[in-house]
């Protein structure tokens, strides 16, 4: 089973942080492919699905990379994988400050690891939603993903499921936001 993970960093030595994340991930999963590293502006989704998220103007740029792994065995559940990703973020130095409502504040970070796909599995578990609900809105995920073998799996589907419903694969790149330029 393939798992697709996106890594990003906009604090400290970004390249070193991505490399450290990759090395930690390889201790748990078998690396199949990795994209080039992309430089991107910090952007978020407003969550309403219209793709018009705003940019964080007070944050430094990100380096992003998308990684494709194969699971060494079938004992991994999406929840167990998510727990491992959070532990790796903590190990690398990710800090999660929260607002009064308990929501994580979207601020600059040493590492950000997002769980994008788990094969063709769909999950709306409160702990992990798969596919990642905003993967198609973010050029810093979409463009590197297109470099990986897994993207060919996606292309075989005429429509992809998004939180807004089905979207034609050919139209996804037109809806993604944010600058993302390969640097390596």
C-alpha cells in the first residue's frame, strides 16, 4: 500500500529539516520516490472549499517536498501512521501553540508533515481525514505530487473525490493556489 506524505519547513535550515524528516520517515516506511524540493509562499485554506484561501504575509517562505512510501507490512492503520508522523514532528522540534478555542495556531514551523493519501483509502476519522481534505488546493502539494509514480494511479481515475464532491482530475491544477517553484 502506498502512502503519500507532504513535508514542509519555513524556520531554520529548511533543507536540513526536510532531510531529517525524510530520514525519520525512512525508519518507519520504505521510500519509493521523492519529489524535488519546492519553494512556496505560506498559504492556507479558509476551509469553505472555494479555493480562495489567503496567504500568511507575516511568515517566511516554505520549502516543501512530497514523498511516496510503501508500507513494509499491513499492520499500519491510518491512525497509527498519523501518530508516527506527529511523533516525528515533535522529535524535529515542531511546536503547536493553541488559541483560546484549543485550535492550533497556523504559525511558522520547523517541520510540517501532512498525511495526504493512504492508497485509495477514504477516512473521515476525527484524528485523520484521507485523502487530505485540501491536497488539491495547494500547489506546494499538487506540483510535487505530479512527479511521483502514485500520480499515475490518480490519473487513471477520471474523477477524484474531494470534500466538495467529485472533481475532474484535469481541473484540479486550475483550482490549486499558491506559488510553488522547484529549487532542486
